[in-house]
C-alpha cells in the first residue's frame, strides 16, 4: 500500500491537489492511504516551504502549485 500525504493548510490549491490525487488513485485501482497534513510544523519537517506539497512513502515529490494529472499518474503506478 502506498502512503500519500498532501501537505497544505486548506487552501483551494491544496484541496484541488488532494482531489486530483484521490481521483488518480481510484482510476488506477492502486491501494493507497491518502492523508491530509495541515499542521504547519509537520509540513515544515518535510522541508516544504510552498504548498501544496505531495509526499509519497516519505519522499517529497512535489511542492508549490497544483500538479498536472500526468505528473500524479507518473508518481502512482499500479
């Protein structure tokens, strides 16, 4: 199972990123736990200074702005 964290305080971009990640996970049929992290100290532990951020299995794969669907698909493989 893949562990995915969406880092962000709740802005529209953060919500869009979470929705996009959940859509791709469902479309690919991948087993993943998607978690929203809104606590600023927790976000900063990942070294992310611009949100939204995406962390997959402990590795930051994106920070700042909503990623494209193609980017998310490349991170999540069946």
